C-alpha cells in the first residue's frame, strides 16, 4: 500500500509561503474531501482558503519539526502565525513527534497526537507513514505517501538541514540521512521544507544519492568533519 504509485484519490499541493521560503503541503483525498496540512505557518488564513478552493476540509495537521517558521511561535522578536491559529479556524488533530510535544504548551493535549517511527495514518485511500529522522531537531520526522516523501528540514535538494542549532545532533542527522532516507526507493520524489534552490522544487532519492555531497561521505567521521565537528 505504502509503496504504490500516486493513486487517483490523492490531491497534493506544494505552497511556498512566508519570508523564509517555507513550503507548506496540503494532501487531500478526492473521495472524502479530507486534508492533512504539513507545517502550517505564516498566513494561515490563506492556507485555509487554498484548501477550501479545492473543496477540502483540514482535519489533520502534520508537523515535521517545531521550529517557528514551520509551526508558528516567537521568532526574532516577531510572532509567526501557525498551528495554534489554524486550530481556531478548523477542527483538526496535530501530529507531532513525541519528543517535541512540549513545544505546544498552549494547545490542549486532546488535540495532540504524539507520534513515533511506527505511526501511520490513512487519508482516504492514501497511507501516510511517519519516518523519525532526528538530527536537525530531536523530533524531526518525514512523511512518506504514495511515491512521495515530504522531508522537512532533514533533506534538501543538494543539501541537508543545519545541525548546529540547539537540540541538533550531527551524528543523528548522518544516521537519518544515510540509514533511513537513502534506503528508500530511488524513484521516491522528495519535497523539502524550503524553496532553497529555485526553480527546482523537488528531487528524487536517486538524484540525491548521485549528487548531494552530504549523503556521499564515505563514513560518519568524514561527515562530522565537514560539518565542523
Ligand atoms: Zn528547522
């Protein structure tokens, strides 16, 4: 089921939003008109409007990791709209890795679903598998659905997420990249968390294996040395 090619029921939208070139994703079911939104931040009313234009109802909020540019919150002296504001506009559950649940102090626990590497959910006839990919943050997770992977700030086109931030772990990031993501089918289409290499907005696991220097180091020590450790 999880490895089937893009099915007829799936609606998949990639939306660039906000001043940091974030990508938000809306995944919908044509049959049930339900939608999951990944990393809603910045103008959340606009995101709801985009879903409504597709006749979709947002019932699930999926979080790749809890940095404010992905989920809202205080950042650099400004307040970014995000998950909390979206919950005022739609009745949805928030899926966040168990290690980052404490970030959402202001959200009632009944609205939070704590996830781990065994979590998978169904949206219409599409199964979304959660892959725990710590490194950029402890609870970073990627979402695999159909022939696609939404990779958050773990894997970018030709690059990987920063691992010099509070809570980052370069060793974990190396493991997540090489032992988890690079083990996926080479045809898997990768959709990252930022538009850092326009006009290209997606890649494949095979292309990253061939060209991304961060997944091509011969061993962990070489990766750590390149990252400054
Ligand atoms: Zn981040």
